């Protein structure tokens, strides 16, 4: 299964297969974010163990992916949408443009609180659910 097909099965098709970093399923106000495994880390000063990078706080980044990501973050932060994460593994972490080597198609991470840390935005990892459960919209928080 491709990552685009995964988003389709979640009922949240990507706006663009090349530059979209996530998508929205309006039926239950859910945002699904593509995130990078190497962007997950532990911060000792935060209450829960792991947080995943979701965005730089650079409002000057006018790339289509960054603009769309800011809209997704706004839905989570200000409109009460639930956050879910699809964990991706990068092909080459030194490359300027990241290419997905693989992604977790079995489990979807649950996103919690957003936190600004050193000029970047991170989201709390609060658990995981099976992909099929997320696709059915059965998970309620």
C-alpha cells in the first residue's frame, strides 16, 4: 500500500501526493499528519515521554506543504480537531528533500498536546491504535 492509498483508506485523501504533509477527515474532525520517526524524541522538561516534530515556527516558509501544515495545526490547536500521526522513515536523513523509505501502515499514533520547543512545534505521542480502527473512525477521545 502506498502512503497516498493509506490516507484514502482513512477517509482523508491528500490534497497533493507530492507536497501534502497530511490531510483532514471532516466527518469526525480528525487531522492525520505525516511525521518522521527521526523527529521523535524525549524532552525531560515535558510531562510525557515522547514528542514528534510537526513544524518549524517559520511563518516565512510559503511552500505549499508548510502552508497546509499550518492549517492542520490550527485545526488541532484552535478548533479541537483530533490529531493522528502516520510514522514515516526517511530514505536519506542527509538529503535536502526527504523521501519516505517506509511507513507504519499497521498503527496510527495518537497526538496530544502541541508544544513549542526551540523554535519548532512538537506534538505529544499519547498512544497508538490499529490502522483499521482509525480507518473506521471508531476511536473516540
